[in-house]
C-alpha cells in the first residue's frame, strides 16, 4: 500500500493517535536526521532524511498498539485481524520491520494550539523476504495491505514463513506506509521508508553472520492501487520503477488492480 489519501483526523487535543499518558514508553527526542548518519550501508546512496525537530521515528512496540490500530484503520481501507497486530509485535522470525512516526506539537509551529503531547502521525510495515517473482510475491500470507483481511478465527498462522536455508538474495517488501495528510510535506513518509530499508539491511547482516558475503538485498518493492496516481508519483519521486499491473489484487476494492513498484537495492 502507499500513502493513503483518505481524510485524516485533525491534529487536536482529541486526536485518537496521541500516545496515552499512561504509556510505559514515550518518544525519544527527535533526531536531526533519520536514519542516523553513522555507519551507512556500503555501496548505497546516502539516504539520510532531515526531519523537523517535532518529528521522531520509533520502532513499533506494544505501548503504540492502540494508536497504531486506529491510524492504520483510518488511513488504509482494509480490515486487519488481531492476529496481524500480534504477528507484528511478536515478530517470531525477526523479519518484520515496523516503524511509527510521532509529531510533538510542543516543538511545532504547525499545531500551536495542540495538546502539547506527541501524536502518532505515520507508520510503515515492511518484511525482509527471499527474492522471488514480483507479481506473485507475498500472496501466500496476509499480504498486509493487498487484500481485505478477515478475522482468522481458526487461529492458523497464515503469514510468511522464515527464509529457507541457503537463500542468498532478499527483497524488502513495503506492505503498508501511510502518513496523516497534514504531515505529508514534512518528509515523514520518506523517512519511514528509508528507516525500514536501513533496518532490513541490519537484519540481513545478522542472518549473514556465517556467510557475510553470501546474502544481499536485491530490491525494495511494494504494491499500489493502479488508479492512485498520487501514490505512484510519490514512489517515482523516491526512485521506484513502475512494474506490471496485477489484476484482481484487492479483493474488495474497485478497481481491484495493483501496480508493482520497485527500486534496486542501494537506489
């Protein structure tokens, strides 16, 4: 999925995406750049994004769950079961990468009348997976944005499995990325995208400890609605190529086709 164009909730004191005051975790001070500029990936372009002081990118964790669920439901017209969120939190195979973006109105001129608390305004979910054919990739799991997802009442594990032994080439699949409309001019979507790519490279490095030169990332890819030109243009602006249209990709959206967008590793 791409940056949603659905109407967002206004960033006010009643904003449902505000981190609860009873949470055990609060956003750390915002970094000037994201990802941090130290130890950049080898053989890749500089992907450092300069964020405003009000913005912070954090790993998704349990204290963020309620705000994360509301934000995802608001921005992406797909119903996700509880097992989806449980999978993101538990990350049993270590290959899911989920990040959230917070905006602190106390440091912003955008919301001078805000509540003075950090609000969740964006998110990304990505997965490191064995490289395969782009058109059929990921269709054996939740697809995390591809199809309308019903509750998995039987409780079976339908998400992607761990990488098979010996896999050398990996892709990074961007399953969801969304930012509330008032904050889309603040580079948050780009920062979330690049944060997920950078972390995927770190995860792959851990997988390759026994054979550091044998594993590498081939590309980053996503699916976007073929009729959503704003989203497609957003990806183009970040170096993505336009691939084939996968017909009937979305089970309950019309039109139902999805265009594959992709970018070579290091792009």
